[in-house]
């Protein structure tokens, strides 16, 4: 178990100094209205319930999780399609969480979005030229007679025939349509692209092409990505850093190796065990498959304490009482679990209890002195909690 | 441009990163708009094309009728008592059809039947078309506002729509006809005549007819609002008017066009019924309803005259109905691809 921390600390993705996006304690609570004329609010869907992360310049952060865990909502808040209930969205140092429509207008150039379904994200009554040219007209970036030149240039960049500018979306295949959507997002030369499941509506054979296109564009234009997906293989290929979400919260976040090779959260471990492994099949061995029982609980009334405890194999008393904080356990690895550890190596006692000032059953412990939890907030600290010897570690 | 360069229709296979080869084709590749595709589908649909022809003929006839009346070719008002027998029934079979009166003359008065039918189409069609347009415009505005705004605006407008729908409109029309007619005369300054009566009928039909459009448009707007291209426009920073008129409205033309064509036959029959009840344009001005009302008295003595207006109304109504159905099929977005 001691090699856990060492391995994690050693495998650090190429450090990116500049942070483009920093999200802090972001919450989105949708009101649930009762029926009748008055329609008072009877509850809230806590779609996103306090997430924090950072996206560095020119890299990609993958956001994974099962349906309804708040991935897309997070993406939509970053593009400000939704106004967050609470929290900060720092884009290049300015908090845009509470910006009004007018204030947002210049920011729209910098943050763009690629949508999931290219058959609904393109207006069927507009030509491709007018779809890709729309951002130029809205932001008056180029003179009117130059719009077509730029549109054709963009079509070429995304690998489409520039002569097809006067065709309609329905004349293209799914993969081609997604390229049109990507071209539209690129028109304004954004610094951050929120890709909301950009390939999940496409055939598997075309997914790779679109992903490669995105990767080439990222290199060429130095774009940062917030990459939302539920396909773990694609996220592994595309994103040097991954955040795993469950019921509106980030349960584990870290660099590629920390998540895929040294997952410490039981939910991440269960997700990873669901990915078919070709190598293992060739050897003929069987890998352990962790099956999660039941469904994701309702985000209107999430379980007390740890949101995942109702489906967790290692949940203990403390999990229903105290919510686990996001604890940094490696140079680029944070996990929100009372019993973090690699599969079958979860500790017996909650490592978070002393930090939070509670005993191992979650009851307040008058003798303990609550300490600052390393890892709360976006980004990574220089020091972290070393699981191997229960002490502060550092690089 | 190199002639040897090939253009791949499906760029998928050429890989993500490689830019496409330079287009070697000199001819412009023009896209087909959804409207053009709909027209192509429409041309293949025989019943719809037939009904479209009938509708065009009817409209042309309606436009020409007043001119022909002015020129004296049609004469719907002159009494030709000399063509009637002692019981005021046209002499000879077929309503006394002859070269001068191809469809015979009217029993009782001897007015030229064809002129009355033809001129009647003009009034009926004018009322129906104006009422349909007004209904669709009112309905579209109410529906778009309700659908876009949501919340309490939507609640109020939707309840108002329900209220209008639950109004006994025909009874209102009958009860308030004299009062309404006076109001129209006051507002427009027109004398009591076919024009004022027609305007009253049109306004009442439109006031009670917009509800279905409002509901359809509201539903459409609600579903279009959720489509990702609207969100894409928001992310791009498009203004609200741009989203309403450039993104959403183009997607509403098809249902609105279908609504107008389907509303036309309903209004033609409604106008006929109202004329029959003497609350629309009153005799001696011919409308489809008036000639129908006149014809009913002669069902036994002059069957030809009795059936003609009924057949005319039925043909026009069925043609508009078939055209509306055909348009709906042709404009159905599911027909794309």
C-alpha cells in the first residue's frame, strides 16, 4: 500500500502553469414547482451540488459519470446557459457566474460549446454557411463580404468540402454534421471549449475521427477543453485530467494515471470495472466486475452524508452522518471518500474522521482538533494527505 | 484548380485531420432547402396537385368575378321573370339552362344562376381567407409569446385561450349580430351593406378562431425552444429577436401554412352556415351560404338548382382540405432524409 502515494506523486502530467477556468463550489438547484395555479416551489433538484475544478490552458479536463449526475448541467453553467444558484466561475480571473446578458456578450467569444446531438444542434432551415457564419455576424468580427471566406476556411479546417457552404444540415451525415458544429464553435476562436458528449451520438467508427479532429484543433489553436462524456475510453484518450461525478458532486479528480490505474473511490472503481478490457479477454483471465446495485438516488432528496453510500460496498456508519470532503491524496489526485484506497485495500478506519473532528462513527469528537482538509477548493495544493502513513505529504 | 483532384462526398473516410482535396468541380453545388424538398415531394403527390389546381382555379375565379360583373359578363342581380313559368319555376329542364344562362336561372327571381354562384365564391373566399389569416396571425403571436415567455405569461395566455375556446361563438354571433354590425359601421364608417356585414363576419370568425393556432404554435415553440440549436445561438451570444425571428420562426412556417390551408375550408363552411342563418352578408348579395339557402326551397321542383351550390361548396372545401393534408405530409420534417 505504501507505493500508492509514491506512484501517484511520480506520475504527474506535464505541468500547465496558466489556469483558464477555475470553478469554485458551483451549485445548480432547479426548483420543483407544485401543480395548481400558485405553483409554489415544493423542492429542489440538486443537479450540481458544489463542484470545484480547474482547467489549465491548452489541456482537457474530462467530466465523467452516469446519466443524471450533473455533468451536462456543469457544462451548461460554464457556458452560462444556466445561471448557477451559487458558486464562482472564474474565467481568466473574472467571475462570470453572475454576469448579465450584456456583460456576458464579450465572454461568449471566449467560451464556446460543442453539443451532443448534431441533428438538433444545427438549425434545419439554415445553410451550413449561415450556421457557421452566424457567430461572425453576431459579433461583427469580419466585414460582411469576408464572411464567406472565413466560413470556407473553417469548413476546410474541420475537414469538409468548402464548396458545401450552401448546403443544408440534412444533406450531411452525422459525423459531418458534428464537424459543422465544431466549425461553428471554432469560428470565434475561443479559449475554452465545452464539449458536451461530442461523440456519443455518433457511430463508433466516426467517434475516433471526431476525437482526433478535436485533438488536432486543440494542438493547433491551444484550446482548453471541458470534455463531458460517459465513455471512459474516450476520456482516457483525450483528457490528461479527469473528474468523476456522482449525484452532483465530484467524487474523485486527478490526472489520467491516478484515476485509471490508482482509483481510490469505490464508485470510480466500479465504473472502471465496467469497461471491457481487450487485453484481459485475450489472456483469457476474468477480471473482477463490481456491480452497483440499484439506481442513482433522486437528486431532489439525496442521501445524507456521502451521496454514494446507498450503493457502496464499503459504506460504514460514518458515511451516513458525515459528508466526506474532497481530500487531496496525491500531487494531482483528490478523492471524496472516508475510506479511500485501491480496490480491496480500503482502510478499516475512516481516514477523514480526525481531520473533520469526529469519531469513527461520525459523532462529534470533543477530543479531536479539526484540521484544515487539504484539497478543498479548485486546483491542487503543494501538500497533501499521505494515505500511507496518515500524515501530510508533499512533492 | 486541378482537374484530377477528386471530391469525396463522404469526407468521413479521409480521416479527421487531413483537409479535403481541392474541389475540382467547377459547377456550383447548390443545397436544396427544406422548402424545395417539400415542393419536390408535393409534385409527386397526385391528389394534392389536383386539389391545388382546383384551389388555384377557385381563387382565380374569385378574383375575376367582380371584374366580370363590372364588365357585364356576369349579372347576378337582374331579374329575368320572362324565363319563369306561372309557378316561378324556370321553363325547360336543368333550371332552364341555355346559352345565355349556362347553369340556368334562379327559381322565383330568374337571376342568372352561374353569376350568383361565381360571384358568391368571391365573397365567401374573401371572408374565409381574411378570417384565416387574422386567426393565424393572432394565434401565432399569442402562441409565440406564451411559448417563449413561459411562467405566468404563459399561464395567463393559455387560460385566456381556453376561455375563448369555451365561448359559445355561434350563439354570440347570432345574439350580437345587430350590435356588432352597428359597431363595425361606426368604426369603419361604412354604410350597412355587404362590406360591413362581411367585415363583421370576418372579425367574429377570427376572434373565435385563433385558439387552435395559438395552441399549436405554443407547443411547437416549446419543443423548438428545447432544441440544441437555440441553445447554440444563446452560447454564440445571439440577441433575443435574432433567436425568435432567425432561429425559431423559420421552423414555424410549415405548421402555419398548413394551419391556414386547413382553416380555409372550415371558414368557408362556417361562413356558409352563417349566411344561411342571415348573420353574415345578407341577400341579395350572393355568397355560397346565401345561394345555398335560396336553393333549399326548390329541392323538389328544381333539383338541378338545388344540388349545384351544395356540390360547389363541397368541391371547394374538399380541395382545400386535401391541399392542407398534402402540405402537411410534404412539410413534415420526418419526411426529410
